[in-house]
C-alpha cells in the first residue's frame, strides 16, 4: 500500500460558536468534497467529528475547517488526534459521511450564537415574487435569523426554542432534514404555511390585518397586508409599537416633527436621542458621515446602532436628537424590518426602545399592549415569543491606533458570545456588576459569559429582568456559582443581590479596579499596567466617591497612584441630575471665594438656591468628597451652557463634547493648564480660573470646550507617562464611562502612543459600567 493511499482516521473537537450556525452541514459538505468518511455531531461541548480517508485529504480538510467556516461561526479551537482505523474496515471502507443527532451529556459549553441579521440569500427570496417565502416576515436560514432571543435551553434545538409550538410543514421539514440544503437544521425554519404570523392591531388590541397563510394575489386577507398598512399609517404621522427580535420598538416617521415630539412627550423622554433605522448604507449616508469602520459596523450581522457625525440639515426632525452632534443609525436586521422600510415612503424611521422613561423595554405581548397603549396608535405584533428581552447594541468608531469600534452598549447581536478569562475561575462564579448600565457575568474555568444590557437597577422591573437574566444564563451555561463577586457599594441593588445569596463565597471588588481588570482581561494581559479610569462615580476604598483614578495594578490588585483633586459633591447623588451643583462646588474650589451665579445659569438657578448649595457643600455629611472626572465635565458643561438639570447621567458632559466638535475640536491657544500636585494629583483649579475668565470675556463656549478637552487630555498623558516611567510600566489602560467621549479618548490615546506606551482600551465590552461585571469576574478568578 502506498503512502498516498494509506487511510488514516482523526477525531476532532471543535469549540467556539459552532451550534445553530450551519456548522454540521458545512462539515458534511467539506467531508464530501474531500471524499472522506466519518460522522459529525453536536454535543454540549460543541462539535465532535471523525473523518477517515487518505492522509493528504485529511490535512486539506482540517486546513479548511477553520478557514472556510460559515459566516456566523466563531471557531475558537480545533483539537484533533489520530485514532486507529477500525481493523475490520481497512479494506471495507466506512460508507460515506453522516450527521449524527445531538447527544446530551455533562455540562453545556456549546456556545449559543447571537442573533444575526437577515442574510443576502434570504433577502433575495424575500423579494422574489416566485418564491414561496416572498414577503414572509420570518424568513431565515443557518446563516441568519434569531438565536439567543428565542433560546430556552441547550443544546440549541427547536424544542428548546420559542419555535417549539410551530410544527414544520412538509416543505420546511424537507429543507430542515436535507444536509445539502441551506436550511438544514435551521431551528427557526418556517414559512407562511407553518410559521409565525404578523398582526396589525389598533390601540385597543383589535386585529386590523394579519399575514395570510399562503401568499398569492387571490388569497390576500381582507384587511390587506399588515406591514404595508402600517407603513402607510407611518407616512401619515402615526406612532406604532413594533415587535422586533429582542423587544418592542416605538416607531414613527423621523422626518415628522409632530410625530417625533409627540412620541417624546408620551414616552416621558426629555432629551436622550432617539435611534433611527434606514434602508441601507446609502440611506444612512444621507443622515450621517460614517467612516469606513462605521460603515462596516452598520452592515455587520450584529447590526448595532452606530453613532456617527450628523449631516447638518439632513431632514431629520429636530426632536430626534436635540443638541447632539451625532445620530444613532441602524439598518434593518429582521425580514419584518426590511419589509417595513421597503413599504415606507419616507427615508428614516425613529426606532427607539418600547418603554416609558427608563423602564426596561417591553417584550411580552400583553405587557407591551398595557405599557405602550398610551404611547402607540397601532401595534405590529407576531406570535413568535421572545424568550430574552435584548436591547439594540450601540457602538461607534474611534481612532485608537487605527480606526476601531468602541462598544457603548453590548446586547443584541453580540450576546451571548463568550469571553476568555486569562486566569480561569477556580470555581463556578457569578459577578453581579454595578448599578447603572448593569450587566452580570457568569464564568466557569476560562470561559465567561457577560449578559445582555439590563439597564439601571433602580426600577423594580429592571431588577426583575436582572434576576431572570442571571437564572437564564446559569441554566444555559450550567454555571452553579460558588463564588460571587460584587461592587463595594453597599447600596447598589446588585451588591444586595449578592449579599442575599446564601452560603456562597463573596468577593468585593473596588469599582475602578474592576474597570481596569476588565480591559486587561479582555486583552489577555496579566502584567501590571497604569490605568486612567475616568468615570462617573464609584465607591472608593477610602469611603469617598472616586472617578478620576490613576491606578497601577493587574488582575489581582491595585494601588491608587493618582487622582483628580477632590471636591465636595453638594447633596451627594442629587448633583448627578443637577450638574449646576457641581459647577457651584468647583467654582468655590477654584476661586477660593463665594462665586456669583454664572451667566450661563441666569434664569435657571436662583441666587438663593445657588447660595444654599454653597452652604450644603461645606457640610461633609451632606456632601461627600469626589475625585470624579465625569462630575468635572458636568460642571464645565453647565458653565458652557448645558442644562442645569439633566434627564440622564452625563448629559451635560455629552453636550460639552458636542460643543467642542462644533469648534472643529481645535483648541486655539492650547489646553487650559492643569497642575500636577504632589502624589500625582491632577489639579484643575488654574484651568477653571482661565476657563471662567474666558467665558466672562465672551469667548465662544465651543472654543472654551475644545480648550478644556485639550487641557484634560494633556494633563492625563503627562500623569500617566510619569507614573509609567517611575514604575517601569509599558502598558496603559484607558477605561471608565468618561472615555465614551471620543474626543478625549482619541487625544489621550494618541498622546500615550506618542510617548511610547502600549495603549489598551476596551474592545468587546463598553468602557462604561456595562463592562464592570467582567472585570469583577477577572479579579475574583485571579485572587
Ligand atoms: Zn439567511
Ligand atoms: Zn413551512
Ligand atoms: Zn464605573
């Protein structure tokens, strides 16, 4: 027997996101192409396969196994070993290649894929009048469609999804069972005959139109097509609640000022910008100017909301994003969205979370009808249940060593992709996260799963979603926690959740250390680094409120090497929603005297309130010390004209950044001077004195903002490089909610890079508190 003809057999274990993404049919086709015998199956660790054939063919097969994997698959590891060719078959070959049914043993690791936008093949069928799924709003295949949002358990199989109640018709069943078909084992496979249906309801919940069971000109329902009927009403200014992939959206014509303003009023959402949905990238370019990275994000299968600079006079109603320099835009990601945008006569739809104020987004039909009844004139609903409420993700492109995405909210399209802990957890663990923009994280060994964005835990409904989310993840990934990591803040509801768990080992992790550790762990860095953690507020180890921290540390521990000059936060948390209080505190600190009410606050804050707050600021019991840079940005924002009272945290800082961009972000005259006091304390008092005197002289607020940003950036670069060189460190981490500010992030990163430091910023997780749970997990595992 020649070497080339010699048959060998190999067994391989493939791990990563390899279920529900068409991986087995891919292996099947690949084996056929190389003339290999064997089998493949899904189990709870991923995909297991054996292939047998001539040695060179086997080696080609394995080369292509990772390289040519299906678009939604994420192959993390292929471990293979040679196994003996069964003796009785050396001459009598195994007949062909088989797909063996799923087996269920042990703990599930098999990763469930995130939801993916409708693929081009499915879109072509959706628009083909001759196709049996023409205009069917639930068309999907192994390369696209719902995943995480419909999963009830593992392994990922139809009975364990919310598609369980729909039994496939004969045509769908044939596709599902044919390994050569692109719908082979596509669990949500459906068609107009057997699948979910869309219904248009009026505000009272009465059906106005429903998708027919079979499409064709002679069988249209009496009410017409529900989606085109809705699109027509949108054109007339109606507000609708539309059931999507992870929850309900509130939708209206983005060009209709009256409709948008009405939606804002009914939703009780004063300022926070609304996201938009447009047909395609060309339509997006009519509204915003995304760079290449932003455009790539728009068309990615995760289909996040992409923030990009808005085009002045782009025709979007003023109340969509008042005062914002950017717009959040996304492209359709379900067939239903494609049909709706296709039928809609206008250019852009407002597509914002279906909730009132800050409550969690509605995702159950009855709840949606009840909660959104006072907002929406119409409801577009369907009968495929959403198992897990999942908000749209939000991302923007930044320049940090080249163009790259910066995650601001990680949810639909990304969750539940796993992350790797550089030091594996010694026992199954749960990390409870923070309070705002809350997420949780479960981990087993090196694998960690960060949950979907839950939101601010202060609402009862959000807290319920948080508890349910933790239970779901623990079941899905078979994590029965023995270790529980939590924030040091005793009042956070996430901390209280941790403390209420019985008989588990608790690990308290300082908030800013968690920010630092999250970024280090994401990049797999174990050695110490210097981190500039610029944040809103978090409880410090000394009992004061931190948020402008220069930490030296690694996954195990940290040391506070520097911080922002601390001031009193008048009235504590009240200063977050009333940033004028921070302006009062900082002016007192900088001017060393009782400052008069600044011109920018004229009319919005009374002289008596101003002085009352100055008095409160002198009472330590009422006004904790804070080193938060977020609060400093708030104060400067107010001095530059942002509202004295805001409707979401950081609003004044967001408006301050927008102002700087209107000045082209150019700081003519350079940044305001910060001093570096002993112990690497950043002292902004001289900068504030300059800033106030420029404003008094009538210098434009936009220019003042640009100079302030430049000053903070220069001071940060100076302090970080000083610490790094004193300690012999080569790596710098930039994280914390303040680094959502693109101008600041890019300036500081460029400065540190020029100084020869390796700069790490969060990549797959947000720099804000959405990344805290992963950092807590990394610290608890390492300690
Ligand atoms: Zn598809
Ligand atoms: Zn069917
Ligand atoms: Zn934070």
